[in-house]
C-alpha cells in the first residue's frame, strides 16, 4: 500500500509531491512474512497441478510421463500367496516327474525295438550279398535311424533338465 508524503517548505506550500513506499527495512517481520508466503505457495501450486479428480470423486495423480507400474510385477508377500506358490511348485514337480517317467518308458521301448531291428537287419544282410541291399533292408535301416535319433533327442532332453 502506498502512502503519499508531502514535503513542506517554510511557507507551508507543498514543495514536492511524491509517493512514499513502505520501508520494509524498518519492519523485518513483514519482509519475512512475505517471503514465507511465497515459499509456501510454490510447492502448493506444483502439487495442485499434478492432481485431479476422477468422475467417481477420487483424487488422481498425473506423474507427467512416468509409466504406470504393473501391480502384479512386484506383489507383496503374504501367507496366501506363499501357500499358492508352494502348492503350484508341488503340482509342477509332480507333472514333471510323470512326464520324465513317461519319457523314460518311451526310451526303453524304442531302445528295445531298435535292438530287435538291428539284429534282424544284421541277420538279413549276412545272408544276402554285402554289395546290394534290398528295399526291405533299406526301410529297416531308415527305421533304425529314426528310432536312434528319437532316443538320442529324448536322452539330451533328460540332460538339459
């Protein structure tokens, strides 16, 4: 607020007419109060710009470019979740054991068939000339090769787990 100050000379006539500003140096508490008000207003206005209201009436925050975090990415551990995960681990282990057992049975049966076919092929090739193979012998050789690859793949799958 400005006040007007009149300076008079000896004849009591206004000599100079100029506005007088309040002297903040003579009132340090006023200057401190003004600075405090400005400092308090800055974070308040920044906080208001980041919040809004949703149609349901809840306060929403705008974090300006920060992508929202997936709530399931870092769940809070609790007893129910721990129990669920331990039960799921047991079920997965049972499933893995049954699959391994089935694979082992398949390997055993294929190996047995492989041995029988190899013995038959050896007996047939021993009887015939060694230079030429018949169509039946070639088919048995191809079947032996397929069974050998299958057994080898199943054995390497066992090694990987």
